[in-house]
């Protein structure tokens, strides 16, 4: 049995982000202290990327990068860079074998027509290869449904494969069409509690009450001074049945989860991947 940990986050944070956002990211990075090997993959919707020096200081090497120019949000707006950046913290598997992941390959996901490219990373040890795809589906229900359908078809015909993505489709809708050869993994927060949502914006009607925050898994003493509108769980993993993928807590505790809620618009997701 071989094991790697994978953290995936639509982090959307530019280098000139406010100190609060930078601090929240660094605190979360310090939490990401699983035994190596660990993969950290960031999906970013900004032409200016975060300062990666802290990631390198945590022992990660960059192994892949995708940058796709997508349409702007309105008439006359400049294109937006949709990027995927992958890092790996190398180490020995439980079997004692040292892994060497391939450099990420920039590819269009098979049989999926969309503007955003995906990133493919393979890990081979003892003659067994794990294939991991990372993608950011087009931002619409139609785009999300198309991405999920393409992933389902791919996983039905490819062994030892996992796809991690911002699918832009609620997980309950993805489960309605999942075939018998596909497994969908629901991400979890502190204390292994299933996340109710992974994406939100500040266009809600009011600031969340303490009772609401507690129901979301946030610490009871946290106050969020912005309105929150949630969009369900759209960040998750899908995999073939010959791989075991287990969701891991995405934050140390409810305090950290609250800081991520206050500073970002997506939660990170973390998984343990086992294969033979």
C-alpha cells in the first residue's frame, strides 16, 4: 500500500493581499504538516500570484504550472489568468520507497471542451502508477456538468486515477450521475465534520450569526464582519474504485476555519490517497 497526501485550494490570493489574508494562508500552511510526501495544488484566479517563498520554506518544490487566459467578467474587461500551481514535498512512502513525482503536464482534460487547461501529475513506485488530475471547471452550471461528465467517463476507463477540482457543480448533483465505477469524496473540516459548503461570496443579506457559524464548524467565539452567501460544496475529489481516497480535516480547528472564511472565498480541501 502506498500513500500520499494532497491539499487542493482555489486560494485566489494576489501578492498585494491584505496582511490578514497573508497571515491566514501562512497559518494554514503551517498546519499542513503531514508526513511527506505531500502535494499542494493551488487554483488561482488572479494574474498576480501569491508569494511562494513561504511554500518553498515549508519544504515544497514547484513541479507544475498552468496558466489559461479566460474571458473577463464583463464587456471590455481584460482576460483573467486562471492558473494551477503544483508543489510537492518529497519523502518516503510507508513502504520505505522514495517517490519522485513527474513534473506536471499541461493538458486539456480528455473529451472536455473548455477554455481552462488541466494539470496532470503521475507518481510511480514499485511498478504501480497513480495518476492525478487537477482542474478548474468553467464557471457555470453547464460548464460544471460537462466537467463532471468528462471525469466520470475518464474514471470508468482508467485505473488508479483521481481528479481533484473546483468542479463548479454541487456535489449532490454530481452524485446523481456518478456511475458504479466512480467514487466521489465529500471534503471535511475540523473534527472530520463534512463541509456544508466550500465556496461563498460577500453578497449575503447579513453577517452570519454565532449559531450559524457554529453550524458551519467555526469556533463559537468567532465574529465575521461581512455578509456571507454560500454556494454549496463544489470543490471535491472523484476517483476510480481501485484507489482509496479519504478526506482529511481541512483546518486545525474552528478558529482557523473562521479565519479562512473571513479572508477567502473557497475552503481548502485535503485528502489521503492510498493505492497498491
